[in-house]
C-alpha cells in the first residue's frame, strides 16, 4: 500500500510527485489530492521481461478527486475520469504502453476527496485468460483443461450450491461447496460452520449464464484483485476421462490425483 497526502502540498498546487512501486500487486491511496502523481511501476524482475507484462488497475468504489491517465513520452490518454462510478471496472494495458499519471481535479473542498486504486502486474498470457474478448464463455478443450490444472491459482472439485447474479456489475457469483481442494493460492475456500464443510465463491461473467446444477465440477481459475475468477470448469467425470486418456499416452502436463 502506497499512501500520499495533498495537504502537505497546499501551497504548491501544481506540484508533480513521483511514486515508485516495486511490488507486483498492491494499492495506491492519495488523500486530499492536489497537483499530480506519476506512478512508476518497477517490479523486481529483469527489464527485458517488462514487454511481457500487462498492468491492470481497479479504482476504489468511492475514489474521487483525480483523473487517471496513461502517459507515454508526454502524451496523455484518459483511463479513468474523476467521478466515473463504473462498478468493479478493471482497466488493463501493456506495461510498454506507458505509465500512470494521476492528476487532481479542481475541488472546492479537497479534504473530502480520496483517490485510490488497486493494481496488478501479470504476464500477458494470464491477462488474456482473464479478459478473453472472443468467446469468454466458450467451453475449454481437453488440452486447455489439463493445462489449467497445472497453472491455475485454484483447482477444486466441487458442486454449485447457488448462483447470485449482479446485474449492475454484469457478474455472477458461484457459491461452491468443495469436495476436494487440490490447490489454492489465497484462502478463498475455507471451512465454514460446525458442519466442517469447505465453501467459497467464484466470479464469472453474467453473460455466461451459469445456473445451479447437479453433479461435481472441476473448478479452475485465477485470483484477480483478491477475487477468484472462473477459468475452465468441466464436469468432474469429463475431467477424469481426459486426465486418464492423457496419462495413458504420457501426455498429461502435470500430476494430480483425479479421484
């Protein structure tokens, strides 16, 4: 978390402050914004790898007081307009497309404003998985499922307990009962209640039309801004079939107990 305050620059409303961030994910909070911030993302990786990175930002719901631009060699491209209330909107761009320039907008009372957003740096391949423009609800092929098992942030066997649709955010929340936890990067799936059942939530696009149904699925996906996002999710019996076929041929990319 990087935090800054504009009140210390009250007499210098045109000041531009540089911020350097070394982490691959985090957040910026700018209280009482005046002047501007240049946000420099400098992850601890080889500069040669920068061209393979995608940057995503997600403004706080109550963020206000500044416009957020993409800046490259002095040219500004507006990303987030002050006051834009698009819920859960995520803005992504290639690392080599420029840096972030956050400019305060004129305010009568800056003490009431806080500009803030979360950010994530990820490889372009992972970003494409999360933001597949073409056919985001398309079922995965056998090869894609087997690869997802090896590379996903979470892999679980479970059933759909319920689905909550959020029309405003154009998302569906899948409430999952977990029968077997193979892997999770963050503690999204946890033991709940006295029954000792594992449960968790996975988000996906509303347009995919997910509905509660019988039977077990293999849920895979990525963590994105602290939320589990659905990737490949075949029926579990189909996963067992494709895993056995690949293993018999020596083509399974990684080992996982499919039972």
